[in-house]
């Protein structure tokens, strides 16, 4: 049985489909012709309808088959113009869709989808005919977007033109740039999976590398640059060449900077410059790169610390000038010995050819100068204090106490002179720690002597009171007082004079208290006598007692007035008052009992002698 071509089967179906239609302009049967497809250029068998009124105008459904009877295209015409949905297919079986899109009166509209079945090509791409210029979207075989940008259509081909963005199968941006006539042009930037800039390439209008191609590190720094001329690699600039250029700049900068430090310029800077010769940008090994980086770090340290070193150098110069101005002319040998180490350190600082070591030594030298300055400040303070205390001692002793001045002051002055002759601050500090407390003590004691002397001069008034009031006591005290004053005035050293003065002052304070006590007692006796007179003088019944008591009072008054020792005087006065109180208490009582009481009360030898205690009745009848 012969096989019926599929083309004939489709014609029958095509005809039967339209036979039932009510379109008045269609013929009752389609045309079937052999023609050439305008898009592919291949021969096809076309099957379509035409208008009744004009058979040259296609209208309604259209289909085209290849010579193997496979459907390659289908769509619709509207009065000779392509309209509605159109689809095209690849030749191979099964029917592989080539594209699908819509026409509006021969004009493509909306989004057209194009499919590919050749290995390595994208599964599909889309053209948006509603945009100007046209926008194309390409897809990976997994369905994700491969790229998106603008195109121009030339026949059946779409030529990339303008800005494009390319994507990975994971949807990440891979590259961005511009097309011109289907070729990459200008700068194209590539990115890694993390979105970091990976590379920038430069193309000419022919799509050939022409210019720098930069590679970046993950941190965003240029790692390497390749230079192309018309597609050919001309040269490479990478971290090796970058480092070489950086070293050259740093070298020139350091050479210019360190003109003010010739020792460093001819030392470390010259040594680094010489070492640069061992670094070659052509030797791309980790070891060579390490050499270059070490040289760069040394240059950077030198240039970055130039200002600090300059400031430090100026500070050292100013510090030495200041300390010399303040102390050199005033401390002579001490200054030279104290500054010897600093002058030596300054020479070492000036001779150092390494920036780092020079900074370290400079900082140490500045600190040493500060310490030295503080030591001189303390030294001047000690010196001032010594002079002040010597002046105080001289003020107190020289005029009023020449003996002490000639002995004590002379000794301390010799110690002070020895202090000023010492050659080092350490020696002076040790001596000052001993001398200054001694001077302070002597100055304080000298001031106390002056104070004591004034108090003793004023204390003579108490002796005048005794002299004018209680002559027997004064007669007894005067030799003792004069001896104490003489001893005080004759003391040859400060400690003895202070002790003697304190002794005299203590003695005077005691007799002053005694004087007041005697005064109080004299008043008390006077009052008691008055009380006695008032009690007995007009009393006839006790006239005998009054007579005997009067004699007793006279004896007591005589004994009381003759006392030379204050303590004995106060004791007698106490008995005197008690005696009168006894009489007052025995008014009208037995006289014998009164006599016995009197015997008991008389305790002092003076009273016993005066009253004749051996006689049981000492009082006159």
C-alpha cells in the first residue's frame, strides 16, 4: 500500500476546515504552491488562502512544509499582512519549535521567543518588539537568564548593540559592558560569585582586546594588569611591577626628606637603596616579592616617621639649650658631671643611622633630660632651703647668743660648706637628706631660745612681786632664781640652753602659782581674824578665851610672816586658819579641852617652838 504524503493529508484537513467557514472572501479550496521561505531561503511547500476579490492577496491561515513534508512554519494573514500568532519549526523530527510571536499587520509586536536545538547554544531567547531599541533576553538551558541587553535586527539576525548584563546559571551578575555591532567594545567588568569585582577588560570596536586588562583581589585592589595592543599581549603590570614603581617613588621621597639627616641618608636610606638592586620585578617568586615588601615597609617606616623624628630632634636641641641656660653657670662641676651621660647619649643619638633606633634613643634621651631637669629643680630647692635655714639660725643667734653662734653655728656652717663642695647631685642629695633636718631642728631650737629669753625677761616681774610683798620668801628665792638665770645665760650649746630655760620657766610658773595661793591665804586669814573679832570682842563671858586667842593669833601672825619657804608658809597659814576656826567652835566650852585640841593642831616645828608645846598650858594666864 502506498504511503500518503502528510502534505496531502494536511491539505485535505485544511480544505475541510475552511469549507465549513462562513468567511465570504475565501475560495472554496486553498492554494498549494512550491516557493522559497524568505527567512531560511529553503524551498517549501506553502498552503494558504487568498481573497476572492484579489487572488494575489493571502488571507487567513498559512502553513509551510519542507520537501520532506515536515511543518516548518504556520500563522495567519489578514488581507496580505502577517497577523496574530506565528510559529516556525526546525526541520528535524519531532517538530522542534524555532520561534513563536505575534504580528500586527506585518509588524512584530510584544515578546517573541526563539528556541535553539544546536549543542552549546542557549535553549531560548526573547526579543521585546515593544521597546526601542529592541531588548533581548537570553536564557540558560536551566531556564535562568543568561544575558539581557539591546539589539538591532539585521534580516533574521539580532546584533547586540548597547549595554548588556550577563548572568551565571545561579542568577548572579557575571559581567557588564557594551556591544557595538555584535562585538564587545570599551570596558567590560567581570564579577565573581560573591559579587566582587574580578576583572576589567578593554575592547576596541572590532571586539578585540586593546588596552588594559585588570585583575582584582577579593579586597578590590588591582592584583595584575595586562596591556594588549590589537589582541596581542604587550606587557604585564602586577604586584611585582607595582611594588617596583612604589619602591622607586619611596626611594625618591626618602632621599629628599632625609637631606636634613645626612647620617641616616648615608646609612639606612643608602642601604635600602642598595638592597633594591636585589629586587627584580621580572623575578615573580614569593621570595623576591617578600624582599620587595620588606624594603617597602622599611621605606614607609622611614618616611612616615620623618616628621616625628624631625620634631624629636628639635625637642632634644631645645631641651639641651634650656637646661644649659638654667643650670650650667650656677652649678659648675655638678652640671658637668650630671650632664656627662646626657652629652654622651646625644652624640650616640646623632651618630645613629637607623630611623627606628634613632627614634628609640631620642625618646630615651628626652626622658633622661626631663629626669635631669627634675634633679636640678630638687637640687635648687635643697640649696635654697639650706641658705634659708642658715639665715634663720644666724638671725636668732649671732647678736644675742654669740657663744652659741660661735660654736653651734660654726659647726653647722662647716657641714653646709662641705655640702656645696660636693661634685655630684647624688652626693649632694645624700648630704642634704642629713643636713636639712639638722638645720631645721637648729633653726626651730634657735627660735625657741629667742622665745624663752623673752619669756624669762618678762618672768622677772614675779620676783619683783615677792620682793615687794613677801621679802623673806624673796630673800630665799632670789639666789636660786639668779643661779638658774645665770646657768641659762651661760649655756654654750642649744640643747643645754633649751633645757635650762625650760627648767627656769617651770620653776617660775610654780612660784607664780604659790604666790597666788599665798595671796589668797592672806585674804582668808584677814577675813578669819575679822570674824574672830566680831565674835569675841564684846563677849564678856568669853573674854578669857578672847585674851588667850589674841595672844595665839599674834604668835601665828609673827610666825606666818617670817616664813621663807612658800610651802611652809602655806602650811602655817593653813594651821592659822584652822586655829581660829577652833576658837570659834569652842566659844563657851571648857578651856582645858580647848588646850588639848590646840596641842593636836600645832604640827609645824615653828609653831611648837613658838608656843612651847612642852608646857601643857602654853598660853598665858
